[in-house]
C-alpha cells in the first residue's frame, strides 16, 4: 500500500521494496466547479480551462542550479539547463524528462508526468524539486484555491505506487498560482521523497527559479 504523506513528511525509497530503475512522478488535478444558481448554469459558457505546468529543477549540494543552456546567440538560457519545463522537456543527462503538457486537467489519473531514472542522476545533483505553476494564473485570476483533487505521487518501474501527497484543501494556497509540491533528496546512496507544499509568490518561471540560480555562499 502506498504511503500517504502530509505536508512536511517524507519517505525513504527502498530499493529492496521498489523497482527504482525508473520512477514516474505523476501530478493530477481537477478544476473545482463554481456554485451557480439555475440561471447561472443555464447561461454560463464552457467550463474554464486551467493550464498547469509541471517543472523539475535539479540542484547541487548548495541548493543551486549547476548548469544553464545556451541560446542561439551563445547567451545563458534555461532551455537545455537543469530546469525541465514545457519548452525544455528533457535534461541533458537523459535521466529525467517531462512527458508533455496537459492544458486542461481533464480525465482520471495523472495529468502530467515526469520520468526519473534515479540511478542515472549524476552525482553532482543532491535534490530534484517539483513545482507546479498555473500558466498566466495571476493574470487570469486562477489559483490553487480553485483547484480540487490535486496530488503528486511516485510510482516505481513496476507501476507500484510508492507514495502520494494530496495537496488540495490547504487554505494557504488560496490566491497562489504556483506551488513547490515535493522533492527527491539524496540520503547517502539512496533517495527520499518529501512532501513540501509551499506556495510561491509568482507564477512566472524566471521568478520561480531565481532563488536557485545563485550559489548561496
């Protein structure tokens, strides 16, 4: 049975109990239905779409990004860097990638997935942080207070759910359009999965990753 985590809790990923050759990080959500009267339902338009973007950030021992990519002019770029997102789906190491961008959250199960080959993550990386942002959330007045059934889970290579963190229902997420959901963290030769659930002030990708761009020392 999968371990159900609460905010701030973690679980060690045991190789003897799980096939960690490939771990799928699955994220899911639904848009909460607004309460409307009969006339509101009758004359309302199509359901509003929320475009949630999954982001993974690989971090070194001091908690910062180790490598940036380069654009066509040779300037530093987050494409091809330690940031995995909708415009840069795969890490240069080939050990972690985003399967695609679900723009609605419709359907059951995972709405977005990040695949991680934990045993192939280069030793320079100590943590992998998983963030979800609502695209143009602040501009459209969309936030996690209007999202229901949001979760993040880890599934091993044999499709066994290892752990799950259900995010919905936290009032601190109201009016916030981005969250740090969870992270992988090295524990010696092993990894742990930790539920974080920290709301962020901005849904802009560059603002989100800014704290990780610099060596804190």
